[in-house]
């Protein structure tokens, strides 16, 4: 809800929060920078103090999502304890729970078409979030007898 004359303590985060609401309603391509500014209660020009444009704002939404996602994946994997299979299953459940609990972040991360490499912080955060999934998949694959293991390229393509 826009508030005339309101000064945000953290305009950057207010714009991210407004974007999350818009993404959840309209999808990652279904909002403009002006709409995000209006929802945050500021003028469109104020957005440019924190973001270079709409894609930059969307990248920050995705980055924050990958932060949350990474924390959940690390917790779920738990270094493969109490067992590799339990850890692998926990990462799958955590992945689905994240998608249900944080749909706007999920859409920004996986459905927006952002090139992760265009934003170094986003790329680094996404890699960190992917690491527990790769560890879980690698540990599970290592537990399968070698003659029954899927080829790594085929296995990784599904992650």
C-alpha cells in the first residue's frame, strides 16, 4: 500500500518486498519498475538510487531467494547425516517446501529468465545454494554400485 510522503528506513528492501508481492500476483515478468515503486510508496525515480533498472531489482529478489534456499538446502542435507539417503530425501522435501512457502522468490530464481552470470553476487549465491544439492546427489550416486550408477552428465542434468 503506497503511503504519500513516507520515508523508508530501507527503501532497497521495501522495493524488494513490493516486487515479491507483484511477482506472486503477476509472475516475474508481470510488473514494471513504476508499479514496484508505487507499491513501495515512492516515486519511480527513487528506485534508481538502489537499482539500475527492473532486471537489477529482479536479480536482487532472486539473490535473496537463493540465500534462503541455500540455508534450507544446507540444513536439509546436514552433511549427509544421519544417512546419505535421508539427507538426499530431506533436500527434496526442502526444495518443494521452499517453492510452496516462497513462490515469488522461486519464480524470480527459476522462471524469470535472468542470466545468473550478469550479476556476480547472484551467481555466487546461486552456486552456494546449489552446493548441498550437488553434494547430496554425488553422495547418493557414490552409494550406488558402480555398474548401476547413472552417468554423471545425465544425473547432473536433472538437478
